[in-house]
């Protein structure tokens, strides 16, 4: 689902409401899996995706590859 989400982000084929809905589902799963994460950590802002992922990597102590695997397994 995550890879599909990112693919659609790149293609800009989804409207803002759809993007927020998918990301809200992902956020809930991440927060359940990693209690240390907050809404601020998972705030998706258009054009700042890489910054958010870097913050998540740091907070969770994961590599980029590990983080992408975690997200794709949700």
C-alpha cells in the first residue's frame, strides 16, 4: 500500500483528500507499531516528504531502507 501511495504521490493523480485519507491510515498503523511517534512526527506536508522520512529515520533509529520496508509491510 505504501509503495502505491508513493507512486501516486509522484504521479500527482490523487486529489488532496485521497492523499490525506491514505496517509491517515498509514499514520494510525505506524503510531500503533511505534508508540514513540507523534502526530507531529507524521505530519505530511506536500513537498516535504523526504524531510518527514528523515525525521522518522532519526526518531526510530532506522535506515532509509528499513523505514521503507516497515512502511511497505503495513
